[in-house]
């Protein structure tokens, strides 16, 4: 009987495949966990102290829907200097994922098409379907680069939005300045909303370019989860044209209300902390894995985030990952969680050196494993 209460939208997508891997991992003793998409370093002491002071000062109430004024003012000043767009405004969301949900609710009508680059962050397709939109996938295999001609060819009168994620999850790919400019200009010419998910901006081993530099209508999203090691604190942000921001805020009022106040004080205190050493360490971790398994796996070299997306050396990616988990206690994510293909798998190298070394050993055995 309970099944009859389920909405049609709840049937349009399945539970996250990543969570299924986490559930499997919970049953293992001392697994080699290269699956988690969060930094392994601690959040900075200044951020922790900022949150502690907020708690001790009894700052437990709501903030304005758009966010803590002190945090908004500080970040708005930085954005004004960077972009110089007179109409670019900012608000604080409950994580970047919260901002993505608000954007889907605010801008996508049933039947609208949303262009995604395959592989894509797992949430994108689900959110588009949640609001009745139609995901349109642009294949980026084998090197995961962004071909603007493929985007142009995919545009129809129903195209409402393009979501660009650079540096990308799950591939670690960073769009070149030319790719970024071409997509930004195309979106503006065709009057299509461009969302730039820049949550991994600071985890970039090559120069980073935001499409907002070429298209002042771009809606940019980011957050503190990755850069400051505070994913559970749920502090994200979005900036873009005032009319878009105000519309998203209407939906925030009737959903999240506001981002957690204590977390916002922590984020404000963490803004001045130099995280470059922690972030640079991920380049070294990336190279550990590339040097350790690059001779046995086909891997497009990632230049950002803390992921790589190798091709399974045998079988489907799902078969490969099942063997990795059940026989080697190695937690990784099958590529069909992020893609229409089931050929690759995601490694997160946001892990200790010891875990990575154990992972390399397991991967080398796996490559030669016979089904």
C-alpha cells in the first residue's frame, strides 16, 4: 500500500550508486577506501575556532536567507574585484548541492533540455529528472575534453541550460581556456543559462578559467566543502545576475531557509587561511597513483579535483569494481554511476599515503585478475 504514495518524480531516478558502495564498504574490515569525494585533511583551526566562538556566543538562530551579512560582504567584495560585473550578486547556500537543487527548481520547466557532459557529477542527471527536465548527454570520451561543436549540435529550441563542471568530478579534467570561452560565448549567443560548478576550483594543477570571464550571465557555484575540508558543514555559494539570485532565494526561503549559521561563521574565519600546501599535496598523491599503475591502466591524466577515471582493463566497470570490493577490499566507484557507459571507474585519491600505497598494490593485482 505504501508504494501507492510514491510520487512519479521519485521513480524517475534511483538511489546514488556511490551510497551503495559505501554500504558495501561498511561491511568490510579495514577496506582500502579510494571512493570518498571529500578531502582527507582537517579543516583549518581558524575555521573551527570561528565556529566554536559562534556556538559559545549562542549564535544558533537563522541568518537572513541570503546568508550571514559579514560573509556576504567579504565574498561579494572579492567577486566584484575578480569579475567587475555590476549585476553580479552572491548568496550562501546549504552546500553546492543545495545550490544545484535550487537552480533546478528555479529555472528548469518540465520538458526543458539540460546539456550535461558525460561523465558527469552523479547529482546532475537526477536533479534534472527531479524537476521534469530532460538530460542531454555530450560524450567526452576518451580524454574527457569539451568539444563546443558537439554542444552546438545538441542545442534545440528546448535547450534551457548547460552545466559545466571544471575541474570535473569524476574525471579530474580541467577545461582549457579556449574550451571554456567557446562554451561561454555559445551559451550567451543562444540565450542558454550556463551553470559553472567550480567546487574544485582551488584543486587545479593548471591555470583555471571561469566561463563567467566571457559570459556575464553565467551562474557560478562553489563552496567550502572541498577547499577547507568541511563537507559536513554545508556552506556553499552562488553568484550571478541579480534576477537569477533573487529567484533562487525564493526557493531557499521555502526549503533550506538558510545555510547553518555556525557553519557560516566558521567559513568566514577560514577565508583568510592559506590552504595551498594541503591542496598541492594532492598533486603528489595523483602522481603516486599514476606512477604506480599507469603502466597497467588506460588513464587520462587528471589536472584538477582529486579524482581519476581509468578504463577497466577487463570486463565491464561494474564487474571490475565488484571484484575489487569483494575480493580485494578495494572501494572504488563504477563509471555507470556517472555515465551512460560502463567502461571506466572512479578513483578518489583524497586518502592517506598508506591507503594509496595499499590501493596501488591491489590495483596491480586486479589488472591481472582472471574472471
